[in-house]
């Protein structure tokens, strides 16, 4: 059972919590993270959601995503999820989100990482990730239009590819 902190409309943590999968109380919001990992060929690592998941099954998504647990920061969640889903260690303690998108029930902190990864070296979390691959912006947008990718607005994908080269992206090892 995952317990999540709740935030007010300004993104400030409240003293309230909720159980993941239950309805977000009115006037409250949860926080999630999304990590876009890009290689030197201008491709984003994408993952296919495992059939064991109850949502987005068999859909492609950005590199890593997850909910911020109670007591965690966004950066701690990003590090935990990268390790859990792909088996990679990234220190997010000095990385801030490139941008945050406000959705109906949550804030999504979007992290952008430039890192050439060998797909054969990744350790996929079988309960969450069926497979991974590198994809260009055009391929991802096409997958979005054919319903193979989660319903992410094309403008968000455009922003991820645009902002990956700014100072807000992480260019480390």
C-alpha cells in the first residue's frame, strides 16, 4: 500500500495523505514525477507498460514515472523510480524539474536527463516495464496518434525534446 502526501493548489505540501488508487480529496493534489532520458542521437528512452499493471497496460510511456510517496521529495522519488524501473542510479539531489505540468489531480515534475544508456545493461522491473527502446520525437508523436503511447499532449512531448538541451536538463554520467 502506497501512501502519498497531498498538496494544496500552489504545490505546497499539506498535512494530509491518501492511499494510492483512491480518489484525491477535493482541493488537494498529489505529486508525480516523469523522467525523460535522451541519448546523443536525439532519441528518448521509452518503456512499454507491463501487462501486470492495472492502467496504461501495453502502452508506451516516457522513460520513467511514478508517484511521490509520503515523506519523499520529488527528487527522491525520481531516483527511486529510475532505480526500480530501469536499474540505474542517478543522483537527483542537485537536479530540479525542467518544468512542472498541472493536471486535474496532480502536479507532474518533468525531469530531463541526457545519458547514453546501453539497453542491454538496464534491469527492468518486470511488474512495471515490459520492454524499452529509443524513439525519436516523430516516432513518439506517431505512436501517440495511433494510441500506442499514453495520451500525452503532443505539446508536452515537444517541450520535453526542446528543453532537454537547456540548463535545466542533467548532463551527467
